[in-house]
């Protein structure tokens, strides 16, 4: 197995994966520590649902924009990401049920200028058109007609003011060739 630099990877079986889905749908304590500022990005058969954790309760786009955002369930989830600066849980559906993995940063060490140290990038979220605001969510769209409801108050303005998704890439180095490549990526936060 490839060693991922500066990262801890834990595989989740079907029972553990299902517990994360139950946590999102019903609330309560998280199956594992996430730290502060947890987010949800859930791709379902019938759309995308964003959410943010408020205490032990999820605020989901499906509660204020039910016409746009589906309620996540075991029967409609394709891929679900629960993420925070501390960790990311990725659950996906297979023909045999749910499975998943958790990624978190390894204990801080001296990564220095190593070529395999983690690297963050920010990606602009779909947001060329601001729509309605409801209960802390903003309906956003683009020129192609795609829409999503994000748990942020977004206003019209230059692209530098649009919401962004921070993504962390983890690397591995091939000891034989010296090549370094991305082997895992996780979502960190929305800014």
C-alpha cells in the first residue's frame, strides 16, 4: 500500500458509513471528531445538497430549498462528504451498499520544503448569479442553468468576493523513481 505523506487514512465499512449518513439526516453526536465548522456536500441521484453543522444539528439546503436540494437518504446518495479543517469523511454508494473513508492530517511534523508535503488550493464555487436568500442559504446559479443552495450569505459582486472551496492534496513519492503524485484529496472548508 502506498504511504500517503502527512495524512491518516481510515477505511469505513458499511456500518460506519451508514452511521455518518444517519448523523447527517438525524443529527446527534458525530461518529468521530470533526472539530469546528463542519460542512456537508452531498451528491444525490436527484441533485446536490449543501449543509453546515450548527451544534449537533445539520442545516441542510433541502429544508429551505426543497425544490432544488434533495434530502439525503441511503437510496439516493451517490457521494457524501462531511468535512472540516480537522478531517473529511467521504461516503459513496456501491452495488453492495455504502462504503467510505476518513482522511485527516497526520500529527504536525517538520514537512519543511519536502516535495510530498500537503498542498492547499482554493476553487471558486458555482456562483455567477445570486438568487434568493432563505434561512442562511443563498440560491446560486451559473449561465448554463445549474443551481445550488449554499449555506452562506452571498451577494452580487466581483468574482474575488464569490465563495470558494478549500481543497487539500496529499502526495506520495515513489522511492524507485522519485516521482511525486497526488494520491488523495479532501475538502477542508468553504470560505
